[in-house]
């Protein structure tokens, strides 16, 4: 039941002891404020790390030809390994852990794509249908390259939204023909793939079509994804298998790591996840220590409160007040102060994070810092309860003193 007299007394006590009230509130507000800032920064760092993996599937491998570093079967080191169609076929058919795979043939020279009077230098990428998922490409209109395009070496292209804007303006490009290095190619789809690698300034055509036009069997890259729930160890096993398969095709030592350059996104993601875990653990340690410091501060200040009010407690007991009513009054005052201060710290922390998001653009290592509001409120409540419990013991001890002894206290 709401007791007006009791609250008037509490507010009067707070008014008389401003410094004590400020110190109690500041220890709580600062602890919550720092916890919110640390949690927000940790989430921002996590978002930044995860954002760097947005451009392709996390469980992907990217294989490029390299230069041999070891003599092998009478062949000297220093040979450049040029991948070809046999490498694609053999890798695809000889590993059960591979889910998707595509090769890419690099078209030589400056690539000019034109439509009517509009033209521009755009990258021409030659791929298989699986590349749509491997590269996390989003189709905006039409379709992507399919198996019939590959089989029949069709002259079709999927252009990016940037290419569409540059060449077609507001016109629908589906079904129209563009000139790619002088070859007429039909546009069958429009995609979007915006990241830091200018993937939205290119067009895709079937790899078999490009090889036929340029009379080549070579490829310049293999990209593949592993099965769902693949482990880092399985990805390294696939790496080893790929080196063995391609090594047999090109006669180089499978243990010669320089012969092939393999980017393992899953391994990189695992390393990044471990870094994120370490950062989170560090933040929680600092946050918990900050809260503990706040609890200790509340406990110390409440001991001072009880000491200051010992004589008052004696008077109350002398006129018939029960010990628990005295303890309850002191704790009610402390809980009121810590709750108000905790709320202020919570609001200031969240407000600063929102201000940071509004005023500063995202960067690679910090993107959209945010806080789980339920977690923040729970931490605030824990701090308030812990502080109240910490002050309960000195208050109980003071309330157990006999009235005569309490009145003699100086």
C-alpha cells in the first residue's frame, strides 16, 4: 500500500543528504552506463566482422592457380599452374563434401559493353549456374544463367543494376542485345550484388560460351561451397583433396602450398568467430567488474547511511517501531535511489549508442552497435537487488541494537 508519510520522509532525507544521494546514484548509473556502452560496442564489432563475410557463402573455397615451389617428378620449381576444364570436372566429381561449384574464365583485354550509343568498361564474368548462390547474388528481374545455357553455349548475359542504369536508363533490358567486346549477347536477367569489390559493375555470361568465343579451355578460378554444417576440419580435408586432384592433373607435389592459392572462407569465419567470442568474454568480464564495483559502492554508502541514522533508529525503537519497519524504510530509500539512477544510466547509455549510429557512418570494424534491451534491464535489476541485499546486513545489525545504546551513539 502506498504510504504518503513514508515517501515524504524518504524525500526529506534525500534532500538533506544530497552528497550521499549523489554518490549512491552515481555508482549505480555509472555501472549501468558502462555496461551498456561495452555491450553496444561489442555488438558493433561483431556486426562489423560478420559484415565482411556478406559477399559470398561462409562455407566456400576459392581456388586460384599459383607457382610451384618444389621440384617434383623431374619438373623444376617455378612453374605456373594454369587451371583448366579438367580440373573443374575432376574436383566436382571426386569429392562428396562439395555442394556447389563453378569455374570462371577471365576474358582478356579491356571489356567494353555497349547498347546503342551507350557504352562503358564493365567486367565480364564467365560462370556456371551455381555461382548465383556461391556469390550471394540477388536477382532483380528475369533469370540467372542455367544449365541449358551452359550445355548449348548460349550467348546470354545477366547484367547488374549499375550496368542496366548506365546502358538502358529506364528501359527494360530483358530480351535486348548488348555488345560485349563486339559479340552480341542477349540480356536474360538483372542482378544486384553490392559489396566492397565492385561486384555490381559487371555482367555474367556462361563460361562455356566465353571459352568457345575465345577458343580456350583454361579457367582462372574455381569456387565451391561445402555441404551444410560442414566443419573447419572437413573444409581443410577438401583443400587437401583439391590439391591432390589438381596436382595429379598438372604434375606438382600436393603438399606444395604455393602451387595453388586457396581461400578458405569457413576457416576465416571460424577464426573471426573465436575473436568475437574473446571480445564478448572480455566485455562481460569488464561489465561484471563494473557492476561489482557499483554494488560495493552501494554497500559502503549504505553502511554510512546506517551509521548516520543509528540515533534515529534508537528513537524509533524507543517509541515502538519494529526492527523490520526501520530496515524497510532504509532499504526503500536505497532502492528508490538506485532504481532512478539505474534508469538514468540505462537511458544515457542507449541514447549515446543511438547518437553514435545517427552521427557516424558504419565502418568495417564497427557497424550498428546495439544493446539487447532485455539484457540491459535485467542487469539493472540485478544491480539494484544486489545493492539492496548488500545494505540489508548493516541495516539489520543497526536495527538489532538496543534503544538505549543507539541513543548514546555519537
